[in-house]
């Protein structure tokens, strides 16, 4: 399948997923030529680039429509759309240029397309995998160096969307350290992926708390990439509650979560006292991620949505009538 793939800063994991499905691309083409349109099966854009240039998106939509090509917008920051002015979102909702709105969360927001599909984050398995470590090795108590860890954005001064997370980990670290629990909370900027994976694999518990998509209101239902990347590396993940977790994992056997700070401390103490239970969840989550939650699987799912759209919107042949 030939795709127009409009992501100014790139979306390499998903693009690699499409490449694994034998797709080819016209990259960052907002004003395609007739020759390009004749070869194109679908156009996938970064939702935020589309919102910030609505009239260019509308012109693109007009050209695509003449050729029967669907326009799909991918949104990884719903429902609060950090950094986008509300009036731009309202205008985009009024214009509704998208044919398909693909979002990491299905919680209510403005309507941007006739069709909305759940497009969760996933594990980028080119980087996030076992790297030669076995799940059996990770059952050994002496394998680990850290009781609890977190690797991610902890700069609440520079990134206001992560201020609540930074405050959470400051207080959590204080409470856990006071009861003798070894914590490593690292800001991930400029930290090589291999070092991140080393921390994930050598930690008994890896935490997920907060996400940029939470900023501005209630917690996003969607799962950050960490929720797939940690299990892909074999790590045990303990996450804050996310509504879509039940769509992607089996609670209790593939997924463990906490409600608030006090519950997080309690759950950390529980899983440190029951390492076999934690490892059973980690191993089940690893198998689930590698089977169902890679970017190749996400690409394949989107291609299925595109083919269904094409079938439903194909021009009627002579003699066919709509019943």
C-alpha cells in the first residue's frame, strides 16, 4: 500500500510498522501532485499538524476526496490536546476534514471525523525487547539492583505538563526511602536507550505515573508507550490507573496498577514481598505485548481500517443501487 505520511518530526516506530507490512511512502506531502495522488491509497497525518494548519489540511482533503483517498489523523495527546488553542480545535471540529480519527484514548472530546478508532501506543521493538536477557534469569533475586525505578520526564519546571509527575515522584521517593526501599527515579533526557533498558531490566518494579496527555483535566484513559516498552523488555510494570488498560491487558494477570500515592506505596510493598507474583505478571505482559502490542500490529490494524473504508466508499458500479 502506498501512503502519504505527514509527520514533520517523524513517527519512526509506526513508519517501521508500515514498512514491515510492505507499505511505501510519500513523506510530508501536504500538496500532492496528480501523479502522486494516482499512486496513493491513504493519507496519514499528525493530528496536531493538521489542526495548526486547517486550511492547508482542507485543501489536502479536497484533493484526496476527488481520488477516493481517506485522510486519517493520528492523535497521541488526547483528550486535552496540550498546546493547541481551543478555538483551533473547534474550527477543526467544525470543518471535520478527517475521514478517520485515530486516537490513543476514546474518552469524550470534540468530534473530528465520521469514524473514530482506538489507536493505542505500542512497544517499539527495534529497541525495546529482551536484548539477550531471558525471562528465567529475571526470576533470580540476585538479578536486580533496584527495588523501584522510573525513567522518564521529571523536569516539572521546564515542562509544566510533567509538574504533577515530578511532585509525585519526589514524595514517593521520600516515603519509600524512609522504609528502606531502594529507589532510582531518572530524568530520561539524553539518557541512551540501552541505559534505560538496563534500568528497566534490573529493577524489581518499574513505575508508570502521569503523562503529558493528563495535563488539563482528568487522567487520560490512554496508556503511555512506557506501559508497552517496559513489559517488552521483561520488566514488571506497576502503573497508575488507566481505563484503556482493560482493553489491552488482562487485569491481575497481565496488568498491575495503583489508585493514588498511598496505594502506590502499599502496592510496592506488596510486590516486593511477593516477587513470584510480580514476575508472573511481568512474563504474561511480555508475551501479550510481543503478540498484540507492537507497532507492526498497530500498522496492520490501521491498514485493515483503511481497507474497510475503501470497501465502504468505493464508487458504485453501473447497475448497483443503494437499498
